[in-house]
C-alpha cells in the first residue's frame, strides 16, 4: 500500500471498531466485510460507500446480508471524510500491478482470453472503466447479466474482447476452457471457490 492507502484502510478499520464498541457489537464480525471490500479495491469501496450503498455489492453466498442502516451511514461518512476518491484512484497500487501483469501477459500471448474474478460488483465496474481508459476492452458478468451464454460466446469469438470480468456467478456451471489465464483480483474465504474459478479454464479431459 501507499501511505495514503494504508491511512485510509487503517482509518476505516479503526472507525468501524469504534462504531461496534460504542454499540456493544462484535467488532470482528462487523469489520470483516468492509475490510474485504477495501482489500478488493480501495477506490471502488470508498466510492461505493460515499454513495451510501453500504455493504451491498457482494456476490458471494458466504457473505451475510446483515447491513444495518447505522453502519451504512457510518461507512458513508467514513468515505467522505477519509480521502479524496480521485487521489485514491491515482495512487491505486493494486491496479497498477495488475495492469502491468496484464500488459506483460498480452504482449507475450496476445491471443489469450483472460478471466478476472472479483466477489465485489463495484470492483468489476471500476476495473472495466480503468481498463477502457487504458485501451483494453472488457465485459462484465455478474448476477444481473441476462444472457450469460451469449456473453460467453461473444467473449470466445470476438478478438476485440480479450478480458472477461466476472463475479462468483462465473465460477460455476460455465465452460471457459477456451480461455487460458485467470486473475483472482480478490480472494474468497472458501479456498474451494478459488478452485472453482480455476476450473472454468482448466477442465478435465481438455488438451
């Protein structure tokens, strides 16, 4: 992390712990999902909270739907107080590493289809926008995608669409063995979910 990223991450964690302590709530339980959001994509999490959207945005069945209104409001206040969203984006060290790895891979194997997984929908939207700004086309598959079959077919056949950004809905029941590379932009709690993600491109019996 850059110093700014560390400051925001630690500041948010401490503020949520204080929020829990003042209300007699279990701090560890309350902190874990916001921390996962911050670890997924710090600029996306802060922008999401600033829009007063709380903990909504995960597509992971291991997550709970418990998002009390008071915590939602606290996250919104945190996001507006802790950092300027534009500066966080400029200092996004995780995206910078990802972009460098993605470009290096595409330079070495330009025909590869690449799948990027995240459990957090705002991370997927952020990545799509940032990649577009870098001249890299991508498509998003999440729980709101109406026709996944058509999207997968477009990803398979369109040479101008090298990257598929997917939530957990793409980790099961979808054959992506024509793709060659998986990026786990964030990691789920359950390691079997990582295996399921990899299993979309690494199938039994393939050559």
